[in-house]
């Protein structure tokens, strides 16, 4: 069962599962520079290759995704219904190709049945990129005023919606599948 269209970048050595607002453009840029012409888009898990994904604190990701969408579509936070920010109805290739997705929706659907073998926490992304690609990239580092959004929204109300996200996130953080620099390279 899939809730989203999987977007996987694959090389001969690994697969990278893209999750929006989780540093995927930075990782993708490192892949393009280190494997020029030697990567492709895939949707199927390969059992003999590591597949990694970047995970991010749900609240930070929500605010970042919301700020991105508001700026992209030139919408004021006051015109948005909070409840609709946590669900998505975009399981169509057209929406994905145009980038017209809800960037504040949960990261859980990306992870469901996706075959990830290694999770990298967003705070460790620079270390991961340095070890695996010998460079650090910061693409699309947000310049959006997130504080203005947080002033308008009630964090306690948002946290109610993120309860399941935190359960999954914390389960991954405490699992043996979380990559840490002491574990060394995965590919």
C-alpha cells in the first residue's frame, strides 16, 4: 500500500528516497555532482543496495513546509485553514511533477512500505554528506520568516496533529536503523 508516489534516485551503489522539506535537494545535488550521468529515477526497492532517507523533526518540517508553500503560492497564513494542512490528496503524478503538493503534510506516507534501510536525521545531514560525497550542500536554505507564521499559529494545537508523526519519528530515532557517523559509510 502506498500513500504517495515514491521518488527514488538510484545509482549502482545505493538508492535515495526523497522526502520533501527534508534536505532532498541538497542530497540530490551531491548525487548529480558525484555520479554525473550515472543515476536514474526508480520506484522499486532493490534488496542488495542500501536505501536511505532523511528524516526531520515533525514540527520543524511542518513550519518549513508551510512557509515554503505560503511563499510559493503568495498566500497569507491568516487565509489558511489549519486542519487542512495535515492531510493531503495528491496521489497523482501531475501534482508531483509540478511540485504542487502539500509540503507541510506528514512525512510518514513517504516512509510507509518504502524499504528504507538507513535513516539519516536532518541534524546529521552535513556529516552524512561530508562522509559519503566529500562535500556539504545547502540548497534552498529557507529565507522565509518562520517566526511570523509561528506567532499566528498555536503550537499546542499543531502538536495535536503531529502526535503520530512524533511517534514514528521517535521510533526511528531509537531504532538500529538510524545512521550515526560512528557507523561509518553505508555505501
